[in-house]
């Protein structure tokens, strides 16, 4: 697993922004899967989990 301290701040910020966007309820239902897939890709590539 990747150490969270070694991740780029941009990657962490992007992941956090996706999570906030998803939690906000402002996302259209047909876009939810895309956001979830993007988050899953970051989790898979970096080893981070919420």
C-alpha cells in the first residue's frame, strides 16, 4: 500500500474533491457511476481507501 504522505497533493485533492462532489448531491444520477469509477481508479492506483 502506498504511504499517504508520499502521494502528490494534487492526487489527494482531486480524490477529496470527487468525494465532496459526490456527497453534495449536486451530481446528476447518470454521472454518479463516472465519479465512482474515477475514485475507484485513484484508490486502485494509489492504494488509498477512504
